């Protein structure tokens, strides 16, 4: 095969791949990070950026199939409150912080991990990673990693440990989120 044919083939193959998420995912996080660092809008912006129903389903793991619609709704509401209280515990890490998007790694055309450098006033900078996914044309945060722990993954492990116990109910999982 000639070099010209090889380059034409490579060019055609490259155009067959979908556009990746990087720019859109990074733009979402840059915008969200600006709002999160605002003392007046921080908590609301954080909550609004997260796809709470999707993250709650993920946290339930295989147990999502064994609960009723009502139990799922109650768990999702408790999970939403848990996310709010988690942000409240880390509010000082974000309030008035400088947040800079460092880059992103695309997992697919609809799934990206965006890395940011967060520098709170008077504190050391930290790296925060945001997993964002596009569903139905909308980009949303589905996980956040701080201090080496992914929030949704950690909650999935904890919820599984609770619900794997004999006679455990969704109320046990909800109580764990509330405490």
C-alpha cells in the first residue's frame, strides 16, 4: 500500500469515530466550578450539577432490582440529602476557591473524567476529578473524587455492605445515609 493510500485510509478511519466529550465535559465543570465556589450559590450549584437519580441507582447496585418504586424514591431523596450534607462538610474547600480545569480523559463520546485543581483561600491546592456523562443531550456529574475517594463508588460499597446482610431493608440503607 502506498503512503498516500495509507494516509487516506487513516484519515477516513479517523472521521468514522464520534467526537469525544472532552470540550463539553470540561465546559460543564468549568461553569459548575465557578458557581460552586460562590458562597451564595455553592450548595445549590453542586446539587443541580449531579444526576442524583442515576447516582442513587448506581449506589444501590444489584439491589436496585429488588426494591419497589416507592423504596427507590425514598432512597433517592435520602441520597440527595446525603449529597447536600457531604457538600456542606466540604464547603470550605470550595467557597471562594480558585478552580482550574486541568484536562480530561474521555472514556467514550458520552463519558469523561475532568480533572480540576482547586485552591481554597489560605489552604493547599487539591485535585478534584469529576466524572460526567451525557444522557438525553444533557451533561451531568455522576461522581466526584476528592482525596482519593470516589463518592458514588464509596457509597455503592457501603450500601452493598448494608443490604447484603440478612433481613436488611432499604430503610437500613436510608438510615446509614441519614447518619
